[in-house]
C-alpha cells in the first residue's frame, strides 16, 4: 500500500516510477480515508507521505517513508528495472 497525497511532488515521483514499470499498488490518501490515516499513524508512527507499507513474512510490516528509498525498493523488485540500472 502506498500512502500518498495526489499533489505531493515526492508522491508524484513515486507514482511515476510505478507507472513506468506498470506497478499496481493500493493507493491511500490518508486525508480522505479515516482508516488510512489511522493505519498510517498506528503502524508507521507518523502522518507523512509518501509511505510504502510492505508486508514481509520474515520481518512483519515495514513502513518506508522516503521517496528515494521507496523507488529503490520498488526497482529492486523488478527484473526489468535491475537490468536498466545495471547498464548505467
């Protein structure tokens, strides 16, 4: 799940990468979703976007807040992106 605000420039940056690699994640705007805001505050500990919630069987739930970290994580999960980054 990506917690985001539609006009936030850092959120836009993450969503552009999602679009580039045709990634489909649940998008939640915590300002317009009471349960989304509660999830973000309770789980992540702060109301800051973008925030990627990662369900990991080994480590539990990971809350990732920085757009550059989120993008790096997303690209690390996509073989096509890894090939592009390795060619640079």
